[in-house]
C-alpha cells in the first residue's frame, strides 16, 4: 500500500498541487469543469517518427524518432503489419488526464481500482493501436495547512502524504474529512499516418 500512497502523492503533485511539464500541450481545467468539485489536468505528448525496421515473422516493429532514438514493439494484431513498410511515417500520442474530485455522500467507491484495455486495427483498416490504463484510488483529507499551502492525504491503509499546493485556491474547495477520488487515465495511440 505504501507504493499506492507514493503513486497517489505523485499524481496529486503532478495534477493538482505542483508544477508539471509536457513536451507538447497541457490543459489545466479547474474552474471551467462542469463539476465544480473536480480539478482536472491533461497532458498530450506527440512524437513524430518513422518505421525503421519490420519483422513480420516475429511480429516486431522498430520505431525511430527524429532524434535517432529507437524503440522495439511487439505487434500482436497481424492487421497492423499488413499495410506498413520501412520508412512509413508514424505518429505516437501519449495522453495523461488526472482528475481529483470529492466522493459523493451516497457513492460506493472501492479503495483502489485498475482497468486496462487495448484496441487495434481492423482487417483492411489503417494500421494503429490504442492502449489505455485507468487507476482510481480513494483518499481522505487528513489535514489542510492554508498558511503553508499544503494538504495531507490519507490512504486506505492509513499511510499519509503531505503535498504542496501551487494553486492555493484549490485548498478552499476541500475540508478535513473529505474523501477524494483521484483518477489517472493514460492512453498511448500509435498510427501510421502522413505527416
């Protein structure tokens, strides 16, 4: 459970209370959210590259970014390999969305939930795939120090972590004893596409 607490503290630091970075685009939606009790942060990283190697027998593909960095992937769906060749351009997008919201009084939420999924190309379709992961954890607000701009959260196992608020206004939205649902959604989309 200590690993979960470290993960959630890192998520909170990245989304809600610390400066974070992206190589491409960030969207910090807080006040503009439809749910006034939720704070959301989204990051999209886009990498353009090409197919540097292809081995249909072993279902392996090598992708190369413009800086020369290469990565090897195993492609489980043979439809993704039928219509590609070396030197084809590829676009990889990495999405990360973190949402922190108050638990509703009558809402039944497990202390931790994980969901994963993969979608791949259809026969005859454009090569590509999307892998998604969603992790949610329920934490409790154990303490708020507005003078220092910090909040202490408590995991279901009792471990606590204190995080610094970059946006002190967010501390006005919570109180000690509130249960928060922290959700991290990550998705990676890979497509063979024209530049």
